[in-house]
């Protein structure tokens, strides 16, 4: 058989494999947290899953588990990007904490949808830090200061003050 005739058969199989390998199975997550906890989390309202202490934040000491739970929640609940923007941000942070910067940037880029100037500046500054772009980080910080969002200003200032450190080290630094 010629390679040209095999390509239409191989390409779909390749993408099925990629998609299935990149998404953890429900069984993998339930092994970590149990089936009852899995069901409880997947049944939560989106805002509660993202923001409440008994949502994914319950596992704040396990960045890896959170990076699995968030995409599972989005898929199970078939959330459009407008409703999962913050979850993509948090998933990006989990990747950044593990120094998976390419994945972090990809997720963080999805969190721009429907954001304010303040939010967009914070996201842009965070991505600039991950890309090691000091000029873009400074621009984002200046714009953010105009918006007076103190909490996020402090985080971008940490990134600036700890520019040569990892995301985890900079984010969790005291200055």
C-alpha cells in the first residue's frame, strides 16, 4: 500500500490518540479523590467550583491534581470559554507553578475573554514574566497601576523584583 493511501487513515487515529492521552480519565481522578468526591465536585456550580474553598481549591497543596480537575470539570460540564475563563487562568497558574510555561501561557491566553482592562493587564504581565519579557511586564504593571488593582499590582511587582526566578518562587516571594 502506498503512503498516500495510508495518510487519510493515520491522521484521524493520530489525533484521537493525542486527545485521549492529554485528557486524564475520570478513573484516574477518582483514584486520587474517590468517586463521591469526584461526583460532588463535578456537580458544583461553576463559580463555586472555581472560587469556593470546597471546590478545586480544597486541593491547593496539590497543583498537579488541580491541573487535572479543572479541565475535567470544564469537559464534564461542557463549559464555553466565557464561563470557564477563570478556570483556564487557574489551570495556567498550576502549569506555571510546575514550570510548564508553554502550557501555562496557552491556558492564560484563554482567560482574556471578557476581561476588564485591569484583568487583561494582569494576565499580560503574568505572561510577560513567563516569556521573560521585562519591557512587556513593565508596560502591564504601569497600566495595572492606572486601574488601581492593588492585589494584582503586588503580584506583578513580585514578578519584576524576582524576574530571574521561577514563577513559583516569584509568586510566593515576600517582596
